C-alpha cells in the first residue's frame, strides 16, 4: 500500500462502497441466525458461493430471491430442502433490511458533513435484489446523488463499466473522485485503474477477515479505520 497525503478539498466527489463500509450485517445485532447457519452449511462454503460463484445474481440476471438462494445452497448441498431455503431467504431479506435501516450516527454525520461541504456523493455496490430490499427505507439514501447497484446495471466491481456509470451520473472525471471501500471484490483496484484516488476502510474486515487487508491494501492510497476519519482530510 502506498500512503499518500490526501486533501479532501481537491475532490469534487466521494464514491462509497456500501456493505462493510457504510453498514455491515456482520457487526450488527441482527434479527435471526445467519444464512449459512440456517442452511446448515459452513460459512466458508457459503461465502465461496457469494463471492465467487454467483455472477447471475450480481448482474441481475437472476432476480427471484428463492432461485438465487436455491442455486447457491444446492451447489453446496443438493439435499437442502426447499422449505429450509424459503425460510432462509425470508430471514436474509429481513437481516439486510435491518442493516440498511439502522445506520450509526457517525456514518450519517460524515455523509451529512460531506454533503453540506458541496461534495457530490456516489454509491457503488455489488448486490443482489435480496440484499437491497430495504434500500428505499434507508437513512443513507437521501445523501447520495447517484446509486449504482450491480443487479440493476448488469456490471459488478471491479469491472470498469460500473465505475464509469457512477462517474458519468455524477458528471465528474475519475481523477476528481475519491473512492472509499473495504477492498472487497477487488473494488480498489477497479477504482484505481480508471483514475480514482482510493481509501481503504478496515473497521469491519480487521475483525472478521484481517488476512484480506494486505492484498486489498496494495491498491489503497490511504488506509483509515472508519469513514468518519475522512473529515480530517480536509483540515
């Protein structure tokens, strides 16, 4: 990772990742059990499906919540019953809705301050329809000038097109953008390749996947703990 001095005042726009950056189902006291537990599979196997074997859901080619989960669940264990999957789907939607509608005040204050300072704010998220079911009710929504969900545009990070869609909607150049994320899905590499300055936030992954920090961090111009630290970059 190359550490550079960043002056927030030099950027017209700040583009954020969503999950594990602005909110996280992994660090909140969410209702119900986790999906892997409900399906009776290991978390490692479930995460492998989510991250590496479910392109159709991320591109929006699969939009039926049951079929999305059934495909991933049966790839791990074909014997998982349909009724088990149905219950797990409902619970997953409920948990993600909770994560999107219960946002901590430091995060909201950071976005509020950035917005008041005149920054254009963008959001880019790799997500399927079940994960963004609660977005319209989220207190995050009003702060963003544009929101790009992979399942709605057909591209996902780190593909160049998803970043370009956000930059175009914000009406700025890539080098006028600060991209902030936890580094999942090679998002920092993708942002850097089109010319954005990148900031890696580690407040979630340091507790759950610390082994990912070194690899993802090589594409970060700066590493911070939480997004509230962004405000100090303008002083």
